C-alpha cells in the first residue's frame, strides 16, 4: 500500500471567451465599426478589406482605408449594401427651372 497524498481538487475550467465578432465577417462585406478616438468616438462605414485578430481595415468613401485596432473597437455590425445612385433624369418634381437669360437685363433703360 502506498501513502500517496490525495490530489487537491482542480478549479473548474474557465469557459473560453467568445471569439471577437468581427472574426465572423468576410472580406467584401459592408460593415460599420465604432471606435474610440481622441475626444470621443468615430465610425468607419464601408467595405471590409481585412479581418485580423487585432482589428479590421474598412474602405470608406470619404476617408479611404481605415485601420481600426481591436483595442479601440466599441462595436460593429454588418450593414446592407450602399443604396445605388440614380442614373438618368431626376425624379418628377426635381426638374430644373426655366433657363436663365444669357445676359443681365439693362436696368438703366425702362422698357417702352
């Protein structure tokens, strides 16, 4: 018979933290990501160019490619495709007014 000391109870295994949500996004999807900047928050809205464990890169219309580090992310989600811009004539009611005169009227002479 051996006199082995009883094994102390093991603490319960910690559950794995969930994977960051952006790791489920795919390159080419349209996303919005809110992140911290000096003085507040900013949003990057556009097409997803890169997905990494440490952040994402979003191609925006106004600011080009925006690299958002995971440490600064506050939230984000997939969004629908950008609305298409209308082609052709403007919708009814938005037609331009009558053409302007080619030169300003002569205000020094009253009409006869």
